[in-house]
């Protein structure tokens, strides 16, 4: 994951959590290019999008998973 992606995720973490909890996101730069139930599904969809750049996959935990982590 690049610094650009990392910083974008941090800036948008609340929005991402509210909208995509329990999902895997494929990100290139500051753009979500695919969403999946699994990392593999998100990656496969991302490859089909023909986006240019390195694909990073992140998982947005559910509220229950977040509470468990605390």
C-alpha cells in the first residue's frame, strides 16, 4: 500500500466504516475500484476494471469485529 492510499484511508475511515463494513475493498490511489465479500472477489473484480496502478486490498471490519478488537 502506498502512502497516498494509506493517508486517503485514514482521512475517510469513518465514511468507509459506515458504508463498507464487512467488505473487502480494492483501491488504486484514492479510488475504490472494486468491492467484494472476500479479498479474492475484490481482487478479481479489480483486475476486470483494468484500472492502472498497484491494487491494494483492505478489509473494513464490522462493528462487532471492531468491538472485539478493543
